[in-house]
């Protein structure tokens, strides 16, 4: 039995091609997700933690030891008049609303720079239009069982860069890919059947968690 390669060092000119080819090699049939009207964005770095703990309020992030904010900062953040989430609410977005005012800001959860967790429609969440017309607040942490899908658009991010991509952007995409592999490993460890979908194309496809979790991490050659 061959040992798994833990790390591959790549020249910058090969990184994006390697990531694109790897994503294509682990693709499998995807499907629409039902009963999941809420979206929650987070960084690739936080995706594995969200799969494990769910979407936590600031207060719970500190209780779990995932953040270590000062009492002073927590007191400031608890003021919902200046911070819409306060310390006890989770921000969500709903797309496709037809009752926004003209020129009202609408949050777009489909940024290729972020991961997009789809969350069950069964949550009790109230609308808050202070920052965005389509923002909703859930006044408690959201459990992993309420997550319906984890969507990424890393292929769209790669395509968006074009040919004149600088080294900093290559490094950023490489890090996102490494965090994606970490997330697949965490889902396997948790034995969670949470679909991991690549949404860059018109046709939805999912990523095979077993294959993705076995991929080596990448390092940029100096």
C-alpha cells in the first residue's frame, strides 16, 4: 500500500492548473438543495470549524474557546444599536426577495472568495434591514445539523484572475484550496453527510469527500 503524499511543492505557474485539474478529478454528480433558504458566508479558513461546531454567535465562539475576546470588546459588541449582530445573533442572507426598496443594499452570498453555507429554512430568523435589505438575524447559534450544504466557487475565482495574476493572488487561492482539503478531512472525521458543492458552473456538481480528503496540501515553490 502506497503512503499518502502529504505535501506537494509547485512553481507558481502550475498552481492554478493543478487546483483546477484536482477539482475536476474529484467531481461527482450534484443536486439541488431543498428547504434551505438561508445563506451564511465565512472564510475558507473557518469552514472546517463551522462543520464541526455549526455557526456560532460571538458569545458562543468565546465560550467554546475559538475566540478570546476581551470583556471590553464583548461589551462593545453586545450593543446591537452599533453592531447589528450584537454578541448573540448570527447573520444570514436570503436571495430572490422582491420587496427591497430602490437602491437598498442587497448582500450577495455568492462571492467566490467565501464559502457559502446553506442553512435550513426551518430556523426562526427576523429580518434586519439596517445594513442590507436581505439580511436576517437568528438569535442563537446554529447547530451543524441545521446546515444543508457547503458551496464553493473556487473555479470561478481562478477564472476571474485571467492571465495577469500576481503571486499574492496565487498564494491566496492555494491557501483556500488547502483549507478546502482540511474541511473535507473534517467532514470525513465527523462522518457528516454534508454535500460539498462546486457552484462555478451552470450545472451543479459535488466534490467526492473521500477523494478530496486524500489530496496533498500545496506549497508554493520559492
